């Protein structure tokens, strides 16, 4: 008789309210492998608000040659998205408080550092990602060069790189260099598999993780985020650990840093 309840879709609960701001998502439509339309972005944003996020910073991929995004174009598209979303008069969505980037450390990265071509999270942080397949050659030098330009660094989803274990000495070295880590919320629920899940919990327990992010791409991720808000282990972890997400909120669209 209660069979229908088994299949009734769950709603998100505000498990991630303590974070306040999501610092990593791909909801600027049509610029990378994330959202494909304003409608898809809106659907994801509604789930994120229900999950507890008040603010969202969009971080499209910059990766040569797959996503050859350019900062001025991204800023313009972000302004357009905000206008379109305001016109949709949708209640219960987070504020779009900034646009930055998830910068792949690839062959074009040193020139980017040289020319200060970054949109920053919170006006301060460069969000970087590595290849999922192979370690970056000369990584220390690249990170050092960024720091010499006074950028703070956040490494996106360290738990997802298969060549680093959860307690890798290479990751320890990055922590020793002062690099911040951002774990994906969906890693905690096993969305990317068992190994990233185990490593995500290990890194947080070790005190290595300053930030959490949704890395939201589309409605498949949104459904997984709904499920994550009901996960007891994740609820407990959110109650126990403090993260710095709310410190990066910035009311104005972010500008390319000029030094
Ligand atoms: Fe991402």
C-alpha cells in the first residue's frame, strides 16, 4: 500500500548550509562540459539552494584545446546569465556572486601566469585542476611561480587524481607549500567511485581540506546532491568539520587580477 512512497523523489535538505557558498560549479551554460542551457542551470541552482547554499561562484573550465575559454567572454556570459535568471523570476535559488575558473595546469598554464590571466575565486584564489590521467611535470615550479605572483591556490578535488593516494607524500608536499584543497561533496557519496570516496574522508579527517565544492555540471549531479544531503555520514561530517567556503563570498563579479 505504501509502494509509491519508495519511488517518490526525495527533496534536498539543507545539509550544506554551514558552507554558505559553493566555490566550484559549471553552471555557465555552453562553455564547457557543464550545463547546456539556462533551464538546466536553474534546475541545478534550485537543488543547490534546497541543499543549503546561499551563494554560488561559477567556475568554468579553462583547458587547452578542449575548452579554450577567454576571460572577457566569460565575464560577459556571466552578466547575461544573471540577467536571464533574474528575468525567470525563480524564487529559491542562490545568489550568483561571482565567476572565476577551474584552470587546468597544462602546457598553456605558464603563459597564463606570466600574463596574469585569471578570474579569481573571492578575488584571491586561483582554482586549479590537474589531469586525471598523468601527473604534471614540473608541478612544484608552476605552483611556486603562481605563489610568487601573490596568488593563493586552491587545488580542485585532490581525491580524484588516481596517481595520488589519500595520504600521498606528494599531496603532503603540496600542503607544506601552503596550497588549499577543495574536496567534491559528491566524492563523499561515492559518485566517482570507492577510491575517491575513501580518500575524500581521509583527507578531511587529516585536516587537509579547507574548501568543499559541488562541482555541479548538470541535473545528474543535482540528483546525486539531493541524495548526498540525506547521507548520514555526510551529515555527521558537515556537523563536525569547519570549512572556509563562506570566507570567499564576493558581491561583485570578479575581475582579472592585474599585478
Ligand atoms: Fe570542475
